[in-house]
C-alpha cells in the first residue's frame, strides 16, 4: 500500500511510504491516540495520509499518479456501530471516530484496502 503522510491539514507536502496492511493499521493506531488538546489548532496540526502516490510528494489532484491503494469513507450519524460492523463484515477494514465525532452525532472514518491498487 503506497501512502503519502505528513502533519498539518494545510501542509500539502508529505513523505512517501510503502506499507503492508498490518503496518498501515499500526500507523493509524499510532496517530489515533486521544489528545487532551481538542483545539482547532491541534486538529489542524494532526497527521494525515493519502493512500496514493503524487508527483513531487505534493498532495494535489493534478499531481496524483499511479494507483489509489485504499478507499476512505466517512460515515456521519452512525447510531449503531455494531450495524456498521455487520454491514462491512465481508471486507477487511480499519475504522475510527473522527475529530468531530460526538455522542449525539457519531462520525466514523473507514478505510478499506485495495489489493494491488486501482487505476
């Protein structure tokens, strides 16, 4: 799985990684630790990834080259996480709640790998 990773939502430059699915899950877990600082500044400085390769390691649509290695889906308003797990049971995936998730409006991000990538 080829990735571009960096920190800071406004930072379009990243460093390329080539990870297997288990190592990607470790990376996500490493960056998904709760933070006592929930300020907008902390959220905007958080790590990001894109499961694709880019010319010059610059995350811009016009720089996208090669394949996409995963599908990221946002599910907003998930009232029953168990139902979501059942619906996704036939795929391998990793999921987590997003920064804006709240008990009254749960928000989940789900990433499903694409074996071999997709052009």
